[in-house]
């Protein structure tokens, strides 16, 4: 299937590793030119070279913190300056610390909201004027299954990412007449650095090995395994396609059947 993405320009935030990297890679595999960003210059350079080598697509790599107040504006402006256009903007940021509500400080709440809600607000706001010039404008937010089904010990993520879903639904209505679609994609338990971090914390807390912590997480997924980041990237890429032009305002779980509630 031709997704009509050849020659499109996509800006994918927090994309030097994990789900952001997988999303940028799958978009590049379908012919997009991609801008990626991250806080670690060496890791970012490795990611950019890997995408170039595997796909032959042009990659712009920008070392910046997408959760900083000016991060989204710098990222979008540099992308447009370099490629001369923008068709796709994918909001993404690392997850906040785990822990119960009573342990979370105001500073931790501020950081979580800045990273997981306000970075999306700012990225969408900066991207929108440029997407109005595209005939296939797409806004995507990478969130978490926790925004649809709150997870134990993840109150910061549960709350901040649910706010992103409110933004996605509202904005999808406000700009529906432009043809620009706005969607969220919600990863379940996927083998990324974030899941390794949470599994390490669970192992220390429960006195079990890391492999046992992984096994516990896999056992909670009806399919019996952790997700592959590239499976997630494929879902993001389809929502950016021409064929997905009538899909807007949704929060798509990519979770192996983990979501217990009605979809």
C-alpha cells in the first residue's frame, strides 16, 4: 500500500531512542524526510545516521530539550528552515517518575506537566500554521495507555497524559475544516528504555530479578509479550498517511489487548 508519504516532511520529538525513534524510522521507511531531536548529542547523532543508512532519507538532527519552554518552537522552526515545509508533527517526551500520589512534590508535578502536556501544546501550536499549507497535515501525540486506563504507581503520567487526550479531541474539532487530523497513539507495555527503567524499579521494590519483572509485565498483556517499538511506529505512520484522512480525534491503543475497558 502506498501511504503517499514520499517527500513529506515530519518532525518527530524526543526521537533519539524508543518510540520516537521507531516512529521517525518508519516514517522515513515510507519516504518521509525527518527531523529528530533529543537531549544527548551522541545518541542523537547515532539515531540520525541509523535512519539515513537504513532508509536513504534526509535526516535533520537537533540537540535540544523538547520540554524546555522554547524547545518546540526551536524544533519546528529549524525543521521548516531546513526543509522548507512541514507536513507532520509528532509530539513525544519521556515519561515522568513513578510513585504514589503522596510521594509526588510540586516540582515533580511541574516537570511532568511541562514534559508531557505543555510540550505537546507548544509543538502543536508552532506546527499548526505550517501544516495549514500542507494537503496532508497531521498532528500526532505519543501518549500512553495510562491516559485511557490509569496504571498503578504512575499518577504523574496518568494525569498529564490524560490532559493531552483532552487537547487532541478539542483541537480535532476546532480545525476539522482544514483537513488537518489530530490523533493520539497510546503505547502499552513496549520494550523500551522506559519499560526497563520501570522494571528495574519494580525489581528493587519487590526483591525480584529484572527478568522476573519483565516476565510479570509480559504476563499482564493478553498477547503474552512486550510490544516491539516498530509495531508502534507503524501505527503512527499509518495515521500520517493519505488513507487516514478521515480519522481524527482518536486515541489509538497499541497494546496487545491490554486495555480492559471498551475502546
